[in-house]
C-alpha cells in the first residue's frame, strides 16, 4: 500500500504532558507493528504534539507539502478542539478521531488526562465546520475495537485515494441496444474527477496485430504454460497471439495513460477483427490490478475500482451479471459472466477457453471456469438524474447446478429485499464482486466523496 497517514497527536496545555508523550510513543509503535506508513510532525512542532492552533497551522503546511492521504488525530490527554477543526478543514483528507480510554484517578484524586471529554469537544467542532470524520470508540490501544477501527480507516483512505483523478480507458462505443450503460461523462468529470480516455479501435486492432507478430515466439511459449491450467483446444495459435497481444496493448496503455480500469465493447468489433473473443485478455488485466468491464460499463469500472480498493488491492474483483434465481434455494442467485480472473477459479474444477453458448456464431475464446467458494461483497456504483450512490450487500457461496462460462451460486440474506433494491434503482444487473465483507468500508468512504450517497441493500424498509 503506497498511502501515507499523517500522524498528528493532539495534546493540550493542561493535564500531563509526560503522559501524553508516553501515549504518543505507544500509538506510533502500534502503527509500526501494523505496517502502516505514517508521517509525524516531529520536524515542525515541538515534541511532535499539537497543543494550540499555531501548532495546527504549521502541521497543515507540512502535511500539505508531503501530500498525505489521511489524518490521524489521537487525543493523547484532553485535546485542542480548535486545532483539530483547523487541521480537518484545511487538509480535506479522511480524518480518524480516537483517544485512549482514561485510567482511574490517582490516589490524590487528580487525573492524567480527560481524553473522552476532549473527543466530545473536537467532534462538535468538526460537525460545526462540516468536516467528515471516522470515529473509533474510546477504548484502550490493545482493545480489538481499536484494531478494527484503524483497519476500517486505512481501507477507507485507500478507496478515497483511488477515486482521486480516476482515469478509465474506453475501447469502443457503447453497443446501441445497451441503454443500461448510458452514462453522463460530464457529471462524472465535474463531480468525481473521473476522466474517460477513449482509444480508436482501428489503432487498437493494428497495435494488437503488431504485438502478436512481434511477440509470437514468446506467446507460443506462454501457450504451453497456460495449457497446464486451461484447455486451449479451440484456440488457434494465431488467435491466442492476438489475445495475448491485446492484453499487452492494454497493459501498455494503462501505464502510459495512468489508467486504473478499462470499459470495453467486448463481443462485437474486437472479436470480429481479431478472430477471438477477448475474455481472457480482459481477465488477465485484473491480475495486474486493472479491472476491465464488458459492454462499455463505465459505472461498473468505478464500482470495481472502489471495491478492490476496499480490499487494499490485495485480490482482484470480478464483474458479474445478476443472472437467475437458484432453482431450489429461495435466497439463491447466480453470479455469472465472462472474463473473470483465473486466479479466482476453483482449482477442483476444469477451466477452458471455449465458445459462446448464447451466441454460437461469435468467435471462440470465452472463459469457462467456476470460481472458488467463500463470502463475497456485491456492490454497484450507479446514478440517474444527477444523483449517484453506492449499494452493497454480502453473500456466501452455496451449491448449485453446473452452467457455462464463469459462475458462482450465492446465498443472500433476503433475496426479495435484494431484488427489489436493484430493480427500484438506480442500479443495473452488472455488479462488482470481491471476496470478503467490504460493506462497512464502502459506507465509510462515501462520507469523504462529495455527491456520493451510500445506499445499502435493506435500507429502504
């Protein structure tokens, strides 16, 4: 993780400065133990501890110059509420508010600190100034609540950082009959800073053929390696070279243009020109941290970027159709599509590149493998009429009948609630999915992304 957390301990001119410094050291040790990269203020503020508003101004300038991604303001004795407000308002990054649980008074009745009282004061100032923040309950440093809260904040910080200056590559136009993927490019740019970078398909096809010719020997060697996992009997050497060439073209474009995702017109023009359906090329980019969406689904690309960031980009997501209900399980659903990452496959099941059973005339090359069992988060960023929201729910895998392409049967907490939530909108049938429970992170990050609401499944009664 390449994020930097601004570590800004908060003290006050009253209470024990020595005890505050002791807690500052303990908290820093905890950040180091959790392998969180942080930047303290020792270089600009005496003792590296904010105790007045002048200290806060110096810390603001320093943190700005170092481009921190988030701010941690642990209250180490009481706290200086005005300073916290200045830091939060002027830095404009995700803010974590917490302080250690106070010990019993000393035998003479005095106290080292009143941290809880200071937290109430600082939170009021943050509210007054309109500064969003994440709060971890007043607890001891070693309590599970602190570890869970810190982890939630780091993941939230990562989502917010990945959404900044998000650039998505576009290969091909929206297919004319896919009205559900119509988006407002201007609103995405104005409200979220999302840039869409279009590429000429004629040039993409030409580059792909050039790569296939230039790298043919290497691609044939890769075919032998892939053959240990994938059945490639239906794919000719020429088709596979084009498939791997397109993969490398997209990787190079991503590096050149700083792209974090692609949205691709995936099953008409490119397969026709390249002689192979491009699902495996798309799946391969997921393994490099670059989600690739079918059917030019731009909102799907944003959904996947957010969801992968919620998991600290440790594992790829996949884009699924919410396809059919389970034939016997009342809360069961089929997650299904093509181009899911090979690393997610169920190792006990066969894997191949084959035909499109819905449209048999389409060129071969579709990915066919069931993915592994587990708990997942299903999520979607979407919007209509100028309002944007993120919805999310958890699901767990269940047994179900075999079907073609990539798939997994899952159980939802309440199918009827889930179904109605997506049907009533503004969501379509494409959803970003990832292993693990990331709902709380998606809820938290919406605090820090203007114009974006969190709309969890089950929130409408």
